[in-house]
C-alpha cells in the first residue's frame, strides 16, 4: 500500500499519541522521556500507551513510541530500533543492570529477558539521550524499571494472576506475582510461562521455526526505613526450543541467572545510590532440530557462554548528578557437528569486553527555560584468545585465517566521550520549544572486532551475509541535533521532532576484495560476496510526531507518525534495515467498567534499501487491530481481542527474510506476519 501525501495529511490530522511523557524523580524536566506503563486494570484518561500481557515479547511495546520500532528475528527475539539505529548502539538498562547477550547473534537480545509481569515501566529517552542514561547511547537509551518489593506498603499479602490464550497458534501465557511487607522489609516474587506453536499467515502458510517456549521466575528482597534502602534480587530465565526464522539457527536453549544488589542513602542534601550485578548465561543453538536440514555433514550446533559483571554509583547533589559505572563481559562460542565428533570451530575464545565510565550532568530548571548539560568519558578495552578450526588441517585458507588471527595483537584500548546539551523553553501556556545537541561515540562490539572466519554471527543483522571482523576498527562518532515543539490546549497535545545526525566512522559491512582466503572460505559457505566490518561515514535524519486529543468523556484519539532515512556517504547506498515511513491511529473508548481500542497501523513501502546487504524491498500495508476489556470488579478483568482483524497478508520490513527450510516459505522470501488471531485474557488482583 503506497501512502500518498493526502493520505499522510489526513491521517496525521487525526492521529493522537499512544504514549505519554513521564519524568522520574531523578530526571530533569529538560529530558523528554516517553514511558509505557506496565499493564494494569484501572487506567486514567491520560494514559494512552500501556504494555500488553498478551504480547510475548516486551520489545513489541516499543512500536507505540515515536521513533521506535523492533527488528524481529523471531517471535521473542526483538531487537530495539530507534531512529534508524539498533543493537549495541542503544543502551538498555534492565532494573539498573546492563544486560549482555550470551549469543553472538542476539537471539537473547536484552529485552527478551523481560516478561510483562515483572515490568513496572519501559521508558525511551526521546531525542538525544542524556549522558546519565547509559554508557553507549549513540543510538538512544531504554530504561526498564522492574517491579520490586515495597517495604513501606505494610501489606500482609497482595499480588496478581494473569492468563491468556490465543487460538491462532495455541499460544498461552500464565504468570503471577506476590508481594508482602512488614517492619521495613518487603518481598516480591514472580513467575511466568509462555508457549506457542508455529503460526500461519493470512494465506494459511505455516512459518516454520516460529514457535516459542520460555519460563521465568525471580524475587526481590528489600529493606527500606525511609532513609536507607538495600535490595537483593535474582532473576532466572529458561528458554527451550524456540524458533528464529530470520537467522541461520534456532534456539535450543537459553539458561540465564542474574543477581543484583542495590542500595540508596537519602539525606536532605544528597542522594547516594549504588548497584552491583552479575549475569551467567549459557546458550545452545542449531540448524537441524526445528528446521529441515537433510545434509548431516552440514548440521551445526553452537554453544555460547557469557559472564557479565556490572556496577553503578550515582550521587545526586542539588543540580548535579555524578556517576561511575561499568560492565565487564567474557564471551566464548564453539561450533560443533553432532554427527562428527572431530568437527570443532572455536569461533570466539575468551573474548573480554570491558567498558568503564565517568559522567557529570548539570540541570537548571526555572519557569520558562530549563537546560541540562552533560559529559561522559569512557574507557573501553577488549582482547581475545586464540581461535581454531578442525578444518584448518585440510583447508589452507582456513589455516591462513586462523594463523593470522592468532598471531596478531588482539588487545584494544579506546578512550571515547559523550557531550550532550538539552533544553526546553516555555513560550506560553500552550507552546514549549525543545532543542538538543550532542556528540556521541561508541567503540566496536566484540563481533565487529573478533569474527575471524566468515560467519553470520553478527549481533542479529539477519542479512544472510557472512562477515569477518577488524580488530583495528575506530570508534564511531555521531554529531546529533534534535529540535521539537510541544503544543497543548483543551486536552489536545501534539509534539513533532526533527532530527539529524552525521556519523563518522560508522561501522558497517563493506565488500572483501583483497583477501583470497576470506573469499574462498565464504564461497565454501555459500556466500560469494562476503563483507568485512569497516569504518565508513553515514547520515541519518527524519521526523517523528506523537499526539493525542479527547473527543468527549468516553472517546479519545491517539497516534504516531515516523519517518527516518539512513544513507552511506562513501557510496550511493542506503543503510540496512531502516524502518519505512509509518503511522498509527487509535480510537479509545471507556465507559464505566468497559474499555475498548480500535487501531490502524499503516506502513509505506520501503524502496530505500541496502544494495550491498542484498536487502529486499518491501510493500506497504495497513493492519487493523481491536481489543476490549470488562472490569468485573476491582479485582477481576476479562479481555478479548483480535489482531489483524481483516486478515491482511503482509510482510513487515523489519521482520527479515526466511532462513528456515521446511517452511511453506522459500528460503530468502520475506517472512509474513501472523494472520487473523483471536485471544482472551483474565487478570485477577488481590
């Protein structure tokens, strides 16, 4: 479906946002934060975006935020995208912890470690993220606040139970939590189980490797006397056989345990907070159990292990926020063939990735002009152990790549920095002007540096290309500008933003033309045109708008409009996997115990694709969804809904292309979305 200018004008005239700004106690008024609240039974009239218990992947909540979207490599493998950047370029804080994926292809992307029952809110810093929001925020920042014990509640026992069922692919969720508190101590526990079979598109074609099976549990024990607070938490996540059809392998299992200790000391002059975290993750993946692979000698099983330590100390002192934080991760990944005990590729061996940082942020708020200034310095270091392949003895090209990697100096050390200025100017009761500028840097990821054999272990790019890394990559440097305006009157609100950034040394794949060994090995693996992670220059710019307006006491409208363009400056090509122009319009209804929402999502065709990455163009489409609920009483709510109400067959551009044989889709064909699906849900709170 092609969106002509008149259609855009009409839709944007009607759209009102499905998100609202919410600023936490430590967030200056100059920082524009879009927050999605956790699902709850009673909603006020200003809350236009809430998370859904029905969605198995919390990353899907991002689709209601201006500028944000999700790269979907599988049903619960969503990679956050914001204004054209994704992956490690976006900082993700999960309950204060920096989550590092165990798998080199981000099958366990940070947001996949969440489930709705454990989430209090998910916030995206709109525009240029402040330096306090994370270490690497060149592409933005996401802050997820987890539910935790509330010692001050003095509740004997409270909690909730949620269950939902989707008839389309036999999808079900069963989750719940409990909380109790007494004498300044509190305990919060939760559990969640999500399962589903392969789904079908609107034409009844089965998408192989689209099933999922995930179980999670955790607890938070906390002491808070009003001045001193200390908490200890544990989170366990186990994913069993789960498909990722856009990737060369599926998930066999992911087993992760996270531990966190945090505290806060509050006085009349300052607030001191701290956090220590540890994560241990093991991940198995393969290309033969959940998809068809008739060639036993090409069966592959990858075992990846990641261990992560992180820390953070922050001091709030009047207008100042000072901080020290860091993360240290170790990665290993071996590839085997279950039918050949002699086959072994040590893809990543004892890879160390350490990032430590200091920041200072100053905020000044008054009635008409507010501003925030921040600076962060980052100390990045990495190293890798020797690699090996059982093919090296028989293949001189593999031996050449192995020898070259092991003989080079793989240790790196980069000092990078961020500088950010954000401001808000209140012109009158109706208009506020918003402006931001920044310089952000990011050091290369371990995949971009240490991928020594042409492989698709690329942090979830899902382009079907094989890559090699470059240990000598320079850090990316982005020069960013964001300008917006906010208008509100009589309950109507609209906030458009335009943004532009010039990125020097942007890390992107480029053609390999001068390394015969790489070209021969890649060709052996089915890729005649391998790529090498390299520094180029790029430009990203666009526009996003969110708005809302009441119609009367019962009806209201909300919506979004997003446009982003990313181009390479070294050649005439576009950046890979950029979301097409899109918009949303939702009609909300509430009367006594009844709630309902009818929404339309429209995406333009995407012709601005990366030729170098063999990225396919995608057609435009429009999708209608409906959901409703009835609050039986203050404790019980029953919900029903239909996604893709008109049973539209469409292929989301960010959904990737099929890599799984045995599906009704050919390998290389764009993956269709789910056909019409009806669901029912139950929520009980006590």
